[in-house]
């Protein structure tokens, strides 16, 4: 693995640029609806959650989405592709305020704010869901992949149309 | 041109910083309504389009805006300044998820998500238009300028008040 | 102060990364409601304002918020914590288009666009306030701190619920 980027020895500025690229690639993948590529952003034994802030802060286990392995993520993609009981929609995800908290147990801890906008056919675009990514990122096979990605959203309302990942 | 930045030999991280500066300058110019400076972000023989995603993906030629040269952009600015049949408004543009796809035929291909917010007098700010920039960028006279900028917006609705550039 | 970053001798790209970190830390502090840490982003003799764009551009002195020292900011935090006449709410702040205007009188001048989203209990998230930071940043005790931060917001409407800083 001599050619793998030496993430552990990077300066905070270099790491910031790596994370900006990671989040741009991640949201680009989802915004362009290349859902089949989405699980590739995670390591095999991963955790992906979408959870309202109140539950997260109280430590309540109730999550709106809970995927406990990469296989779960792949199942989710199949479900997205096969289900068509919902109206087509476009989600556009913006990311801001990427913060590097540091390395812990070989994982890079990071947070970032996201805002997702939803557009339904014949409707104007609206704010769909905003929140914060709580991420633990591994160096896996020479690149950064999510070991844990928790999307903590601000609204107490659970969106009834949370069909695509955040 | 010895002092010109050697964009072609930059690392992806250096290029990312150049693009972040380019998009910040571009949206800053528009947000601050320095429209006369806007054509300067383009090369002479350029293409600027604003097009709904559905048309773009189907390859339909119908664009909401279509400017096929820098002169067209300048004409558009004159029209903005001379027309006053519309209510004054402020547009604020946010950019996220800048992705560098690579160099092709001397042009740097990049994508970025944008969200534009509109504020009318005595009204609250609302989401105006979100979408993705599909850009091909040239090194022109030692700096980066758009050869092609296509603003692909998510809504199928054509905003009836698309007066300022995105 | 041998270990202090030599901000004055940084390249624009290095400075951009420093500012991205500063704004991420700043908005992260506010989004996570660690208000007690907020005054620490300012120097002692500072100016913090929230002002509608129209007033700002006309040079009118009327500001929605006006804090003329770090002590004022600390008072404001006490008021936030002690007042509970308002409904709980979450604000999420996104920052984009960071622009470095240059050094002047030992201060780094910068601008950035922000968008703030508000979520009230049992309500959907909505656009709360968008605008532009007009910042003058000092090197204080080896780190970047705001000497002047003016939040110029686009709406002519003064939000009646501007309880938390922007």
C-alpha cells in the first residue's frame, strides 16, 4: 500500500481538502442518483443512521433509518430502484462547515452541516431536511470511507417522504 | 506568460482551491449585483445556459436562457440595467460540492451544486432555484474563465422571474 | 509567539483554508448552541452587527443587533440563556463564497455568504435569514479573531425572532 495517501500524517489543511472532496463526491453521487455507487462510500462493517436531533441528544435508539452494514445499504438501494409508489423527486444536497475533530482509534472524526432541497414535479423547490453529519471515517484500501455516518436532522418532524439517502 | 499559474500541472487539491476561489468570486459578483463584471468570467466564444434538468437529461434544446457568446452576456447585462418592469429583488447564491472531473481538450470539467435564495421587498426570503453547474473552464490570459457554463436546475417549473444570472 | 501561524505571509490558498476552518468552527459553535464559546471568536474591542442590507447600503445607523465590545457579546449570551419567553428552535447556518479582500491596517478583510435555516418544534424547516458576512479579522494571541463582523441580511423585514447570533 505504498501509494496510499498517508492520511494520518497530513496537516489539518490537507485533511480538510480531502474531506471537501469526499463530501463533494458523496453528495454528487446522491444528487445525480447514482445510488448503486453509494454503498462504496462505506466500509463493510458500517453504521448509517438518519435520526432526529432530539432522539440523538437524548440517546434514544429510535432512528428514522438504520443500516448496520454495507449489505443493508445495498438492500436499501434495491428497494429505492424497485419501489415506485412515490412521486419522482429531485434532492439537492449542500454541505458546509466541515469540521475535523481528530483521529480516535484509527478513525477520523468529522462533522459537517447539510441542507437538502426537494423538488417535486410541477412544484417549486423547498427546504426538505437540514442537519449535521456526525461521521467517523476509516482509511480503507487506501481511500477514505465512512465507518459511521449519522445524519442528525433538526426537525422533530419525521419527513414522511424520506426515500433517498442524505 | 511566465507568471501565469500552471493550472495544468496543479495537484487536485490545488485545483480545488482555485475553483473555490473562482466560484466565490463568481457568485460574489452576482450577489453584489456587479453585473458589468459578470461577462469577464467567460471567454469570448462561450456558452451560457440555464436549462431545466428534464430538458438537459433528455437532450432537448429548449433552454430558459441561452447566450452563445460573451457579447450576448453583455447584452443581457444591458437588458437587466435598462429594464425596470420587475420588482427589485435580492438573490443570494450558495455553492457546494465542487467536483473536478478532469481536463479534456484543454478544458477543465467541473460540477458544483448551487442554491439561490430570493428576497423581495417586504417578503421573507425563499428558495428560488437550486441545481448544478456543468462547467467547462479554460485557462484564458493566465486565469480561469468559463468556456461553457450550463446551469441545470432541478425544478420542472420555469421560474417566471429569472431576471438575474445564476 | 514563535509558534503562531504567520498569517501575514500565507499564500491566498493557505489563507482560504484558514478562513474555511474559522467559519466552520464559528457556525459549528452556534449551531451546536455552545453560545458561551461564541465571544471567544472576537477580540476585546470588537463590533458585531446584524443589519438589513438596505440600511447598510444607505449608511443608516439602524442595526437589528449592535454589540460594541466582547462584553456586550457576553451579556447577549446571558440574555439568551436566561430568557425563555420564546419557543425553542434550532438554527442551522451554511456558509459559502468565502472571499479574501486582503490585508488592511493589520486586519484581514473577508466576505462570505450565509444562509440560516430555522426549525421550530412540530414544524418543517424553513429559510430563516440569508445574507453576507462583512468581516475584518485580526491576528490575536496567535489565532484569527473577528475585530468586526457585520451580518448584512437580504430581507428588508426584520425577523421578529432573531434570538440567536448569526
